[in-house]
């Protein structure tokens, strides 16, 4: 168990503050595990939000491509690093399949972000109930 006390300088000596000392809060092993778990969940949430943003951008690109295939006469579809000449119907089918798969991934990741946010909310309430202002778990403003 760890204890926290406030120190201040007085006449070149470090002395413990008796008057202004905040209430001592013991940090148990369980509390430490909750704090670490919150940190891991926050990191995972940020990673998932980046993936969600990338998938949304990919959906935008697919929508743009769906619009453009009807304008072009000669369609070259990219497979890896190669260009393959395909008919409009074939490209439309491939784009539709890709869009459906991407939307499914997006739905899955969005659900996972929501589940993590709920778990973090519960942990945050539990930790703030015990530590009050002695702990800072706010993640707003840190997100990019």
C-alpha cells in the first residue's frame, strides 16, 4: 500500500505539511489493476477510432469510385500493385462487395468502441468514487 503526503520547502529543509495535508488514500493492488486497465482501454479506444476514421475514408473513396465508373470508357481496376482491365459490371460488383465488407468492419469496430467507452465509464466512476480529485482520468481533449 502506498501513502501520499505533501512536502514543502521551509528554510532549506523538506518538511511534511501537517495543516494542508490532503486525506491519505491507500492504493491497493486492485485499484492499480483498475487504473492500468483504464489506460489499456483508453489506448485501444484511440486505436479503434483511428481505424474507424480510415474505414470511413475508404467508404468515401469507394463511393467516389462507384460514381466514376459510369463516366469512364476504359476501366482499370487496381489489384495489389497491378492494373486489370475490367468491364463496368465486374467493377461495380467488386466495389459493391468491397463496400459491404467495409461497412461490416465499420459496424463491428464502432460497436467495440462503444463497449470500451461504457467499460471506461464504469471504471472511471469507480475510481473517482474512491480517489476523488487525487486522480485524473479525463480523456476528452486528448483524442485526436
